[in-house]
């Protein structure tokens, strides 16, 4: 290799350059992947045909959405419980336990609900999408679909993407409700806040703005996760081992992207709409 | 530039995978209703040629025509439209593993035509009958043997009534009787339905039964191209060795010495 004798700082700089170039290429790849999927789907709609069958779409919503309800509900329930307990004892010292309901409600609708759901779905559904499409790619099925004159992006990717984008907000809502419910139990048992009073406190503190923020985030995460997962699946190389690598990478990338975008969203949001 | 009247034409095609040159200034013309058979060693690039014609691979340089359309320049939308006039049978069948035989064959009809459920079922039955797979309609691809998959793949390729059909080793893995049935099917398609076919095969019997014209691919080029009878008599040492299956000749020269030395 040419850089065998290069100085360590040069190597580090080269490494960083290499990494950032790869990063940019991947970002561009996913971006164009989304654009092409939209294009292919709209071309199909322009011809006056349905882009994909309702049965195919509902199969994906069933798997991505309905089957994920127990997981999302349970994890959020436990997290809501813990959050209410931990903050409760701190707040109790200042005699402000009645802040617990608002804290949990705002914390989940704006932030934790979408984030948790995003992470869980990236692992549960993103991995499945990548493995499935990756296997189809290495067994030439995707090429065969293309060779028939069927657009693989609108046939394979569009129903998966739409299913996840539409179901993320629903699952986030499930997660929010589970967490708020859990915290109401804690409030009643440890801090003697009765359920009707709890509801009043939640209603007082929760703004429409918080709910809309959470839903917007959910849509965005759904798009990100499905795009990354399908992109990784369709670009698999190297047989069965390649599918394995791509699946791992899909989950890691999707979770990182979800957390990264969440941070970005929050920074932008709090800059333009403080408080 | 003149627009060709051929069914398929490849002009000066260069195809290279990383360092490895597979096709080198490769040219080929296929006339309408012709049944061309391409022979060549394993790994010589026969499947690659079929992929280039379908446009699922892009050449490094050169042009490829399907009738009047330049495959290498078409936009996605046009390319999809053109592909509906071609049928491809992949070497390893490439059936969709999550769909049963019936819905594999029905897929192009469901996605690309406005036919009703009943019409689709009728066409699917008819095509499956042609390849002798009518009784396996409900089976999944994983429940089929290799030869059965091949036949389902052929039925799927025929379902849109293509003008051109590309067959990658259609009779590999079939018993002699079924292989003959498939050969006769390919011949009758061009006789009755005016289908042009390009077949890749190693099996000499089916090659000479099917082919109206034979072509030999060697080191990235067509080195011999003739009517079946003339092809058999070819003086070209590579063709002669290939047809006879002899170890004496220019193909793999020296590898036999390596074996006997051990
Ligand atoms: N996707 C690919 N990436 C890299 N190299 C490839 C790829 N596809 C084919 N090749 C190479 O191109 C050459 C030709 O491959 P091809 O599949 O066309 O051979 P073939 O003539 O169909 O062989 P066989 O009769 O064994 O099917 C091979 O040497 C193969 O290594
Ligand atoms: Mg091959």
C-alpha cells in the first residue's frame, strides 16, 4: 500500500476522510432510494393503476403494526412506571408530586414514545425487511421481478414503507397511553393522586403542540427506518453472509439515524419554538 | 445510424466485472422468429449476454437493441414497457419463494394487465398445462424439484405472450422425456406464435433439436456462427473440441496434464 510509511496523523486524516466519504455516499444512497421509490410509485398511479395490492399492504401493516402492539405497550408501560417512581420521589421532597402526570405525559408524547417505538421497530421490523429483501436479492428474485417489467421499488418497497410510515404514529400513541397509564397507577399507589385528578393534571399540562410534535416525529422515523431497511436489503452482496451483515448494519444504522434525527429535530424545534 | 430491423442486436459490447473482461467487442444479431442457441464454456458469459439484453445489466460500452429500442439508453419507464415483450427463464429459475406456483405464474398478469381473476386463472392453467405442471399449482417453490421449478419459470415467462424468449439452460436438470417436451414447446412457440428465442445450453441433443442457428462464445467473442448442420461440420478447433467433448484441443489446454501428473 502507498500509505504504509505515512505518519500517524496523515493516517488518521485519511481514515476520517474515508469514513465521511462513505457516510455521505450512504446518505445520498438512501435519499435517492426514497426519491426513486416515490417516482416509481407515482408513475404507476399516473397510469391509472394501483401501485400495489391492498392485501400486500395489509399483510405488512398486520406484521409491522398489530403484531408490535404487545412489545411497544409492555416496554412503555414499564418505562412509564419507572419514570413516575423515580421522578416522584425526587419531586416529593419539594412537595410537588402533582407534577408527575405532566412530566410523564409530555416526556412520552413529545420524546420517549416516538423514540422508543422507533428503536423497537428498527429492531423488529427493520431487521425483517432487510433480511427478506436481502434474501430475495441474492436468490435473483428481485432481478426476475425487474426482468418481468415490474418496478421492484413500487412492488416491494412502497407497501412496506407506507405500512411503517402510517403505523409508527399509531404505535407511538399506544406507547404513550401505556406509559401514562402506568404512571397513573404509581401516582395512585405511592403519591395518593386519584385517577380523575391525575387526568386533570395531564390535560392541564399537555399541549396540542406536544402531540403534533410527537406524531410528526413518528412519521419521520417510520420513513427513515423503512427506507434504511429496504435500501440495505436491496443492496445486499455476498450471499447468505451478506444478508447477515446487511441485517445487522440495517438495525444499527436505523437506530442511530432515529436518535440522530430526534436530536436534530429537538434542536431545531427548541430554537424556533422555545419553551 | 440506421435503425436495425433485427429482433435483437448487440454492437461492440464490452462487459467487464471489475478486472475481469467477460465480453470483448461482442456483436450479435438475432432475426425475428429465429431460434438461436448460444454455446460456450461454463463462466464464458452466456448468462451475462441474456442479462444485457434484458437491461438488468448495463454494458461498459457498446449498444444493445431490442427491435427499435436502444436498451442501453432507455429510461426506466420505457425499459419496463419493453421488458413486457420479453420472457426470461433464469438458470436457477428465480421463482418468488413466498408465492405458490399459481401466483408465481399469475404475477405478471396481475401486475401488468387489466385481466379479471377468471381470465388470469384460465391463462395460468393453460401455461402450466403446457409445461406439465398443472397438478402442482398450490405448491410452494421450496416444495418443487429443480426441474419442476424450471418448468414453472418457463410458464411464467410465457404468460404475457412475449415476442422474445430468453432461456438460460432450459433443459438442465430435466429427464429426457420432459426435456423433449420442453424442446418441442420452444419449437412450436416459434412456429405457431412467431416467438423468437435465444437459448443457452450445454446439452448437444437439445441444442441441435431447438436451434435454427448456433453460436459459439469463446473468450468474449462469437467465434463461430452457423446453421445447425454447418455448425456441426465446423473446422474451428474450439468448436470441434466443444462438440466432441474431447480433452484434446485449445480449451483448457494443459489442465489434463495437471491431473495426470498427480
Ligand atoms: N455479478 C457479477 N459480479 C462479478 N462477476 C460476475 C458477475 N456475474 C458474472 N460474473 C463473471 O462473469 C463471468 C461470466 O458469467 P456468466 O454467469 O455469464 O457465465 P455463464 O456462461 O452463464 O456460465 P455457466 O454456463 O456456468 O452458467 C464469470 O466468470 C463470472 O465470474
Ligand atoms: Mg449461466
